[in-house]
């Protein structure tokens, strides 16, 4: 499992962010928590792990999920999805005939996923009825 420090450094490298950029992003989010230069430096170095409030702020500022930032194996994209989207994505992952379709299109909304799955199911039913 990756650490929060590793995840922060990964995001910084992938997005070309500096600590000052993250601080600026966090500053734009209103709320009771404030992220200081010292806080972020300690998180990136791995000396300290963020508490719940600072973790929430960091995740929101970076557009990733708190669980992902803590090092769990959830992709950053999935972290912000609600339960229905995750359920459909799991269905697609578990069924290769559906997975191929989504591998080609990249990301999709819940409505697009539902419509595509319904369409593919209807095609399969039609094929069974004809066969």
C-alpha cells in the first residue's frame, strides 16, 4: 500500500505541481481547516500523516478521494464517484464483454454507463431470441 507522502509526490510529478501550487489550491477552498506550508512539507516528506480535516482539504483541493490519498488501491478517478457509479463499474469490470466497450471510451457518466449496459443487454437478448 502506498503512503500519503508517495501519493502526494506522485500527483505533484504527474501534474507538474509544486507545494506552493497545492497550498494555493487548498486556499481556494473555504472551510474551517487551513493548510500551512509546514503541514504540507511534513506530509510530502512523510514525517506526518494528515489528520481527518487536513486530509479532507487536501483531497478536495487535489480532486482525489481521501481513501486514495491515504494509499488505498482506489484510483483517483473512482474516489469521487457515488455508490451507483461504482456498482455499475464493478459490473462492467466483472463482465469482459461489457468492459471492452468502456476500455475504448475512457470515462463515462452514470447515465451513459446505464444506457450502454441496457443497450448491450438488449442486443444479447435479441441474439439469444434469434438463435
